[in-house]
């Protein structure tokens, strides 16, 4: 639900969705129209269809709807891409797994590669390489790292403005060194 949707819009819907579908089995066994109806207001209805396909796959193939913790195994499931696999592995299982959403991509490129455009294929690939390279060695530390990276991009190093004086990583930031060091001094 949180893919490309603000938390404030998801909170109420999430609780309602879980009340209606308390298990993956309930999602899998429901009619597609009922799942879409519960999803209404969130947009991107392909996510609802993918969730139901995922639930049906897990219910069909596993003991009680076990969701794998390995990012590569997650990628084999319907509707799971690189970001979602990294997020689930990192946040749900505390596995060492990179993730790159829009906010994380912005921070990673500004800090380590300000000349890279993460919206191009080559830039996207390079951003994931950076994310893997800076990942802490343990899963628990990875969880905190990934969360901090996303929050930094959402709250400090935003698309509309850079709050360089408040940024905790400005001392190692290439973009800060190139563009702000003198004019943005704290």
C-alpha cells in the first residue's frame, strides 16, 4: 500500500484492509472485486491485483502462507520488484539487503555521485551498486541504515529543497562539497 502512496492516506485503509482480510489466505480466497473494493482510494490498482496473485501463490505453494526472507526468493513472487524485495528482507527479516526508493536514490546520488541521474537505466543501476556498497554488514544495522536513508531523503534531502546545514552526512556529501560548502555553512 505504501508504494507511491503517502503514509497519511494508507493508515486508515491499512487497518480496514486487515480487518477485512486478516490473513493472506483470506486475500487469496476472496473475489478480485472485493480486494479492489477494499483498496479503493489508494490508486494503482495493479498493486491490489499483484497482492492477490502473491497471496494465491503463497497459499498454493507453502505451509501457512510463509513469506520468504531472502531477497532473491522474494523477487520470484508476483508483483515483487527489487525495492519491495529489499524492503521486506530488510524490515521484516532484518536481512542484509539494499533498497532504493526515490528518496534513497536522491540521497545516494547526491552524497556519492552527484553527476549520476538515477532516472536513467545506467544511473538506476549505478545507484543500486552504491546502495550495496554502503550497506552495513549485519541485518539489524541494515534495517536502521535503510530506514535512515529513506527518512533522510523524505525529511532533509528532499526533491524541493536541500537542508544541508541540518544534514547529518554533509561532511561526506559530494553534492554539498561541490555546491553548498561555502554558501550553506551551518
